[in-house]
C-alpha cells in the first residue's frame, strides 16, 4: 500500500466537486475480434500494468492522505457502447456526454469505453473501433496517462488468437508490456518509507501521530518558501530570471455560469500539413488557436485586447506525485496581425515561461504543499471557491499538448489510426483544446460548453482555416 502524494489527493478531492477525469481517445481500424475476445485482451494486458491494478482507499475523517491499495480488474471497467455502427458526428455527441462523468477511484480509478464499427471517421474509409480511456486525475496526468495507454495497447509479440464462440482467449503467455513507473514502497506524506508500519498500523492513528510533525515541517518549509520567493524576486528584478506573467482578464470564454453540457470536435491532420521549419507543433497549434479564437469571438461581437492560454508542462524531475507538471501562462499575442511575428512571440513566451517554471526556487513552494496535514488540505479543497471567476486568469482557455509516440499501438491486432484528448471544463475554462500526436498524425481536439461555443462546427472550421493560414504564412 502506498500513501498518495498531496497533489494527487487534491485531484481526488476535487473530483468530488467537479468533473476532472482524464480522457484519451484512440481510434483503431475495425477488427473481426469479438467483444468477449477484446475484453480478454484488455484483461490480460491489465495484469502486467501496475497502474491499472490499484484503487484508492480513503482514510476516515481525512486524518491521513488516501492510500493506493491493490485491486482486481472488474467487468464494469470495460463498457461496450450500443448500438454498433454509430456515425462519427453521433459518436462525438456520445463522447460529449461521457466527458461530464467521473469514475469513483475508491471503486476503480479507470474505465474503458468501446465503440464498434463507427462510420465516417477521419483517416479511414472503413468502419473503425474507437476506444475512450477514462482515468481518475488522481491516478495520472496527461503524460502518465499516455504511458499507461501505450502499455495497454503496445504491439503484441504474437498475433491475436481468435476463438470459437463461447471459448475464452488465453493471453497469459504474452510478455509484460512496459508499464508506467510506479513507486513500489509505501511512503508517508513526506515521501519517507514507512515499511511494515504503513502496512499494518491503523492509518487514522498514524495520521494523528504525524500531525504535529507535519505542522512543524510545513511551517519550516513555509519559511524556506518565503526566502526562495524573495530570492526569486531579486533575480527577476536584475533580469536573471524572466518575470512572471501578468495574467489575462476574463472574456466571453470564461462565464460564471456552471458547465452543464459539453461538445466535442476533432481536427485530424497529417503531420506534413502541420510542420513549419524552426517551430514546434505546440507553437504552430497555439498560433492557429489564437487566430481562430479571436475570429470566433469577433463574429460573436467581442474583441478582447488580449487572450492567453494555460498550458500544462511536464516536469523533467522525478516525483512521488502522479501529477508531475506545472502550468504555464502563455500570451497568444492576438494584437500582432503578422502571423509569422505572432508565432515568434508565442515561441519566445513559451521559452521564457518554461525557463521560469523550471527555476529550482519554485520547488520550495511545492515542498510546502507536500507536508500540509491531510485534514487541512481536504478542508481547503472542500471550501475552495469554484463558483466565481477570478479577476485575473492564467489563461482564457487551456491547451494540453502531448506526443503519444509511434503508431505501433494495436487493439487485438488492429492498428491505431489517430489519438486525441480533452482537457476538462470547469468554473473558469469553458473551452479547452488538446494537441495530440501519434506517428505522423496530429489531432486538434476541442472540448467546449455550448453556452460559450454555441456553434462548435463553425469554430472547428475557423480553426482549420487558421492552421492553413499560419502554415502558408511561413512558406
């Protein structure tokens, strides 16, 4: 059993107030494999992936952080949606409904949704299988989720064995696939090994006994964080560290009304149509999004002076937390009409934001959160204001960008065609974007609140046109 990192516990506590699950879409060519064989295929793979064989155990009264405990795969974790043969637009409608749901990590922290024989999908003239992998955010961030999916759909050493009706598939001889790394030893809330005590002592009493030490440690680390913050301010003043972002004012994309319904749209593109010499895929996509957002808002009667995006950045350092990232606040520079110059400004902003985010002095603040007593951390999440939009935002939208590796993934022998992802909507963000590549295919996914984007097809049209315009401006 392993105690959860404080940040992962926060994701779990937030899930009880808002839908924040991670959703990954993988589209495969259709296969002759029967539904029970697909279930057996997934079951066999799960046996070799530690991240998919655990669940969360809460501690009564939140006197200690929740723990990860072993869990067996259950049939409820694979949902074969009926009817087969949905059209692509109808599939998107069904996915929009699913994005408002959440798994209960205390029962199982992940689920797979399977749609068979989907018609008119991008990148295919034939029917396809669409798999939507739903993960509790406490279990994984975007990068770790992609690693879990890669382990789940890694190419098999042997071809798929089709069974006769009523005969189960035996995949037990398949070699283990590469699981996402999971810390094996039990740790306490400070990251220290607990060994036998963590496994056998009452976690409620352990939480009570740790409380005084945690309070002292938090205060001590708080002082260190204050000194680090003061040092960072000095380095910023001398120009040795880039300055912090000034933030962005809310606009029509950030209403105070709660999210009720959700729309999903996807733009699947060949990588060659995305490439600009000297520019990353993320920069090209951000530039296209900046153009599409400003055009869409202008068509709907709003012309904000500035727009920005919150961009999660995976941290390169090892961490006990499964959510190992830091948010960047990126200016989309919509006031620059020249798209070549705008792309340069966005690229520069991305570089400076990353440089500041990776400064070791910022880690001092992270270390404070690691030792806050769980009962206090849970109370803070419970009472956090999720109903009002702040006066200054890190971004008007969210853009998540993850490359998910080569196109060697398969579902029971059927090759992968493309992948996508949908950052969650919330109080502040009513429009989010995903940039996900696999092999030579890149998908721009759009997740929106119909009250904010009443015509998602028009927005997707503007996004496609903006991408072509940005690429053309550089050629």
